[in-house]
C-alpha cells in the first residue's frame, strides 16, 4: 500500500560535540552536507515519488539536498516528524548531564517526551501520508530519537544498533496491513 524510506538527517556540529539536540534547531556540519550528497547519489538510481522532512533545519537541509540531486519532488515539511523533545537535557553534553543531574540522569524525570506522545505524532503523520500517497514510495527525513521508537513499534522489537546519520531504512505497509522491513539503518553510501 505504501513504501517509506526513513532517513536520519546528516551530521551536525552538535552531533560531533556529543551535545543533545532534541528539538533545538541546528544546521548540518560540512560532513553532514557531504553525507546527504552521498546518499542522494545513491538514491538517484532508485524510484521514489516524493520526499518529506521534519521542520527542523538539519532534516530540511538533508531533504533538500536529496531532492535537488535526485529530482525527487519535495512534498513539504511536517512538525510531527520532529525529534523527540528531550526537556532539560537539550543542549547538554554527557559531562553536563552528569554534572547537573548526577550519574542517574537517565532515571530522572527531566521533561522528556514520552514514547506514547512521540508515537501519537507518528500515527497522525502516517495516517495523513498513507491517505495522500497510497501506493507510492516516499522518503521521510527525520531524527534518530524519532525513527528508533517508530521502528520498534512497527517491528515489535528495539532497533539493535544506533541509527547512523543519513542511514536509510525502507519499510513497506502491505495491502494486508502488515509491515515489512526491507532495509535497516543502511549507510553503504558512506563507504565510498
């Protein structure tokens, strides 16, 4: 019924510094732009009907780079594709988190968006996407902390490895309402 290529945005300076971005708006680093270009050249040989992105600049830059190189039409941006909101952790490094909140910072209530709220955003977005793009192949550029729980829900198990910048995961919802994952966290384009 629909095929979705889930793409994590390219690397940012904050990724390089180990700084938690969440919904803070950061641009791609030079290496992130290069990663997006490499992914775009890989995707040129594939048939995709459109590309959408989170409204955060790092995802938009990645999506526009892919669209410009491949010619795949940019269908728009959607705030429902934004990264998880990380509350008080946004803008911090691991050292900052330990210094402010202690070693047990992961167990504390620091304003993180819940999986339920994030998955509600995905469900709302996907319902609209499926209605508008049924039978098509659509690339969706989002964020690692967003894509991972979506994939866990779809596949019924956690993603075993950290989602890499500009990785692509291809999932398909069949006419029988069954999800198939054809490609997971693939970064073959970065090996060139």
